[in-house]
């Protein structure tokens, strides 16, 4: 995936215990993620009855993979972290409040590993593609959330999604 200035960034193992980033020739490994979701729930998650008159009733949203969702592993874009983490025992406060308000959660979105980059790249799971402007970065560690909104905003969109949660870690 091309970064903000058109440069390509790749990761390589400098030793068995470290990882170094460098600019180099394009890799032959295809890393592009066609789906910005890391996990889609087979049934959307509701807190209140979907037929209630809650203020957010009917709105569908996704959450970045660094936000806890009860019963799922919060993997923070890292397969190593995900393999060692237990499923969350409760929802992150923002997720809980949205569910209490009547919104329904449809899944969790891809992110940079540990929210560490500004490019939207994830060496392990693939890079989220910009659905509106192919070839340009979706941007930031919330790239999966940005891609779901761009691709599926509103009823009738690809993901039938109203909004998606992202986070800001660097300002």
C-alpha cells in the first residue's frame, strides 16, 4: 500500500526478537485486506429491544479492534496479542452507552498493530484499502473504521453501516 507521500513501507525481521521498518522494493506478498472488518458478528449485538423508542434505535455501527466488546478478544491488530488475550468480560464504556442508546454493533474493524502507525498498514492481516480513492491510504490506525464508513455509509451501503468507532492515540 502506498503511504501518504507515495513511498512504500515494509516490515522485516532484523532478528528473531525485533522488527525494523524500512523503505524498499515492493514485496511479492499480497497483504491487501478486501474486508475492513476483522470480525463480523453473525447476529448484530443489541442491548435494548430493537423495537424500542431508544434515541439511537436502528443505527448500526462497528468498533475498532482496540475497544472491548464483551465475549470477544480485543486483538489490537496483533495476532500475538489476540492469541494470549482472554475475551473481554464487559464492553468498553462507549460501546456500552451506544448499545444502551439503541444502536446495534455489527462487528470489529481492522487497525494498525497496537495503533502504532499513521499509515493504516497491518503486516499481519493486510492493509485496508481506500474504497473511494484506490491507491491512497485510508490513513491512521483507525483505517478499518474509516474504510467501513466510506464503503458502507447509510442504509443501502455495502455494509449498511451508519457510523464506526475509531480512536486517536497520537493527536
